[in-house]
């Protein structure tokens, strides 16, 4: 039963004016929400009107989030429409989201997007429930003033200063922590609920490319492949966990949890035509043996697949009873080569995306549409209440 069907049913039975939809009894709306079994219908319900949105926010209803969605770049027509490509349906869901208009998304964790606007305000936003929370302003980062003194505008700072933000849990939990990778040096900083400023974590390493919250602790990996754990207590610090998988490994690196294990994924990118074009050539996957502090290469993900990009990297169990379109033993990736999106080094930004089959190294497309935008980049999103 879908919201569209419900709307047509009530209209044909009672011939009511569309404006009266917001006047339906809250008890009736709660009953309808309780009958919904599809997350897509759940999202559509919350987008009918403000009163229906309120019911969604206040109703504790457990729904299984099906396969991940790909949030597409913002349109240039000021329509405030954001498209979400749904893997299971091979179709695009369009939502009017003024809360995300002209904002850059620098992270996606458990259904929450991290959005930065041109005034450099940072918000956590759930597009399914429309709930928002606030993080400390971007100007509270260490070194931010140096960029302002160099003459960068606030819009330019929005586009380049923060690389990624990862959450320890849903912000509905007041004990959540946000960790950011920021500045040209790709440093680490944290912010808790209620903080007024970001706190930089002292570290002898920099150039971090990914962060994950794994077994009650943050871990970060840098461009060389060095992995550190992050103590975010009263005196934040980092501790070396392991050296690189191999010497001189310069591919993009990610950390992801899969079946309780901590994995490292190395993405090798090939550059062509004097760096004017780039394309992912292959992925390599390793699991960390915490006892020996060594990385062990694995050749199969079994019934899992990985989703990599500007989002918090995550694994997905390909249970056919839930989602038949997510392929097992694959890596779903977006184009997160930042220089290409900004047009700084080439003009192929947004094109390097697809599904990498770990078994044979083949790559096939997932979403065939345009993925380029100067600041609004495609990002994986896991719908969640």
C-alpha cells in the first residue's frame, strides 16, 4: 500500500479538496504509518505536508532500510529538488528538499547527511524525517582564519575546506561524536553535541583520506596507508595501529567494517591524457589482524558488498529477501576525486563511478546519469528513521 494509492482512494471516496489532507486526524495518520512496510512509501508519506511530516517524526515505527540510495547532484534550476537513485528499482525518487538547497554534502552516516551552506554553517539533516541538528560553525576549525586571510570567499571555503565528516552514531543519541577530515593537510577534528567549536586532534601524521567508527573507537587512514586510532577523551590523541599494506601504495584508501572485521580498501586510479582524465582501474581489499597488527589480503566478500565515496564507508549484506538488485562480492563506488569536480586538474569529474566485481575485476555502471557538480557531489545514502 503506497501513499499515492491512499491519496487517490480518499479523494475518490470523499471528494475532498487537496488542502484538507493536512486536517486528517492524527490518530488516523498514525494507523496508516503503522501499516507501511516499504521505506519508499514512508518517505513519500512524510513529504505530503507538514502535519504528515510531524506524524512521521513522532511515530516510533521500525522499518527495514532496503538497499542504499545514491543522492544525486543538485539541479541548477533552483527547484530545490534532489534526486535519489534507488538501486532496487533502477529509478530516481525526487524530493523537494529546501533544507539541502545550495549546500555541499560532506558526509552521510546511518541516514544522516552532513551539509555545509555558503555561510559555512554545518547541519546534520535526515531527508526522510526532515529533522535537523547543528554542528559547530566551519569558522571554528583550526587554520580556518588562514584561508580567509588568503582571500578565499565563503563559497570557495564551503567547496574545499572539509573533506569528509563521519558520525559515531545517529545524532538522535545525544552522546554522538562527529569527526572531520579538513584543510589542505587533511587533519582530524572532533565535535560533540553542544560544542561551540571543532577540536583538532594532535597527530604527527596528516593527509588522512578516510575515518570509521569501529567498536566504540574512531580509526583513520592516511594517503600512505598508516592507520591510527583516535582517543577522543579529555585530551585527544592518536595512536599508531599499523603500517601501510605495502610500500609506495598511493591509491585512495578507505576503512570499512564488514562482518565484524575492519577492512582496508585501496582504490587504484589511472590517469590519462596528461592527467586530463581519470578512471578507477582496480580495488584491493585487506582485513586487519589486530593480534599481529598486519593486513591480510582477501579475495572475496562473500554475500556482502561495499559502498565507498564521500559517505561513511559501509558494507551491505545481500540478502535476496530484502534487496535483489545489490550484487554480492562487489564494490559500489562514486567519483570522489575532488580536484576533478572542482575542475582544477581535469574535466572528467563525476564520470568515475560504477560497480567493481571483486571476483573477476570487471566494472559495470550503476547510475548512468551525469554525476558532475562543482560542490554538490553524488553520495551514498542509507535511508533510516
